[in-house]
């Protein structure tokens, strides 16, 4: 104990009156020798009142029995560290305080300077923190989904080391150091898990899960961990990905991982990771993909066989037509063959298409045009066909009937619009008009229709097909007029 003599009033005044920290001076008998103004303000007593009191008057009974109490202060064992106690104010309020005691000796007497800090705010915050922690633990344990806490603090230190080493592109650094991700994986540690996570990972106790991730990790998933660390490096707020894990029994799991990165560096000791076990969902997804692939193969085979069967029917019709010398009968067979061919083209397109349910209408119409030009090449060599077809996809339900309509209009045009060997032009345009509507325009500059011929009331099978298909099957409308040839306009929904 130091020997201190108060020879300077100025020094004493600076220690007491000038200090904003509450200070109390007591003797070996716990009598209060002096206090400063801050101590008076803390307890609400005047200096004169406190100088008539002892420490037992301001310290509650339970603290008097505490070995760290200044009332039974043992100068030989005190280590000089702050300790917590309680002082009683004049109002009776129990004020939590933190005290540091400095034993001194003055004029042969043992005295004790006590520096007293009011820690009410700190204690209030500690209570709030405990309550908040309880609420967090309650949510953590009863969330209903697997959650664990990971300690990223060592990983953060490693990434800071790279930044200090002037590494700016972590992805590039990892590509040049292919073993880096695997080497830093042990830096991520599981520090807490809830009951749902324990269950999913096949554990019986929390302790079986805590620690390194390596006991659950599938080495094929290093790429996912790499992307997670890059997301952390780039300051992303979260990282979401599928990840393959193993349970403790080495049962393969597929998890949907959601990592929430904290904003403050000191919070990386507790990074919240939630996940869903989607193993069965992925198994179902794979089964569905296989089933869909099988259906695609079957549909392609069906389209292929349908196309071949239709082509065979067309060949039989051509063969039958060659046996007759009746020109009209031969034309009927040819028209039937063209109709069947227009339908078979749809199945050929679907067989060749990536989609098994829709085709590009523009390509389909081009194919019908080329097929009919070939069929009527002998009589229509001087006829040109100009197309302006926008790329539009339609289902098989729309394509087949529309193909029959295009076939019928073109057949009639090739047969009747350009008599003899006269040349001419056929124009076809296709576009979308408004939401969900398609417009098809077909026109020629040929001879036009006879004055006494009305396509809508005609007994011709081809004309009946055109109007009935557009209006009844396609739920559209059709109009025509003759001016410098025949002009057709079709409007129908996609």
C-alpha cells in the first residue's frame, strides 16, 4: 500500500470536486471520509449527510456478505480489478455500480479511494440483450425449417489477407489456385444447429453436427462453395443455391441453401444458414424429366410414322391416278394427294422440331408452296410466288386445318388463275394483328373469278373446306374480293 499525504489542497480538489466520476473515500472501519459532488448526485444525498454515514448504510445486506464487498475489503487479496456491486440511493433505488478500489495510506491510516461507475444503462442493455437472445433462440429452435449458425470469422480473416496481398479478382485467383477452395473449406465451422437440422442430417445430438462441414460435404460441390465465397467477397447480402450433402449415415441429400451474410464484420461469427431438404423433390423432378423424354421419343416416333403413312397413302393415290385415263378422276386423286401431303408436312415439321407441340407457321406455309409449285410445274412454270411471312408459332390444332385452307386456295389459284401458259404472281403475307390474332393474306393477279361464281355457295369440296375450316375450326373470319385477280383475307386467333 502506498503512503499518501494530502499536502496539497489543489491536488485533493482536482481528485474530488473536479472529477465527473463519482468518488468515495473511506477508512478501514467503513466510515465515509469524503465524497465528491458526482457521488452525491448519484445517490441523492448531500455531502454532509454522507459524511455521517458508513458504507453499511448504502450497501445492501446481500453485498455485505460478498467477498468482493468493500465492507470486508481484504487489501491482501484484492487484485485491483473492477467488480460489480449495488449502492442504495436516498430514494431507496438500488443502483448497480462498478467499483475500482485504490488502497492508500495517509498519516498512518489505511484509506480506500473507490471510483464508482453508474452501470444502470449497461445493465438495462444486458437485460434487453438476454431477452433478445431468448427470443432469437426461441425462433431458431421452433422455426420449423432446418437452420444452423456458421462461424465465418476465420474465413473473413483469410479473405482480408488476400485483399492486403492486392488480390482484386477472387474468381481469377481461384482459377490460378485450383486447390484453394478445398483448402479453406475447414475455415467455415458450424457453431449451432436447431432440432430440424439435426433430424435432416441424421444426427442424434447437436454435438454430432457442430464443427467442420467436411463430414457432410460432397467433394463434387466445391463449385457451389466457390460461388458462395465469391458472393461473400463481392459484398452480396445472401447466397442461394442447391447443394449436395451427405447425412452422417452417408445418405445422399440435396439441399436448397440460403445463406444470409451480415453487414458488420464482427457478426460473421454467427452467419445464419437455412436450408430445405429437397432430395425427394429432385428425385421426382428427375423421374419427370425421364418420363417427358420418353414421351418426346414416343411422340417423335408417332409423328414420323404418321408422316410415312400419309406419304404412302399419297403414293397409292398417285398410282391409282396413273391407271385412269379420265382427266377429272385423275385431278380428284391429285387434289386428295395434295391435301394429305399438306397434313403430313405438319407431322414432318413436328418430328424435326425441338418443340413437339408447335411449329413455325411461316416455314410450314413455305413448304406447302414449294410442294404445290412442284406438283403444278408443268402448267404453271411462269407463275412466281412472293411471300412475306413473319415468324409465328402455332399448335398442331391450328397448323393442320390452316394448312388444308392454304392448300385449297393455292390449288385453285394454280389451276384456274393463269389459263394456258400465261404467267403471273401469287402473293402471300402472314402477320400478327393485335393480341392473339393472326392475319393471312393470299392474292394473285390472274384471271379472277367468273361473274356467276360465288365461293361461299359453291358446291366445290375445296371451297366448302375453306369456309368451314376457317369459321368453325379456327373460329376466325374469311373474306374475298376480285380486283385484278382474287384476294383472300383470313383472320383467326392463335
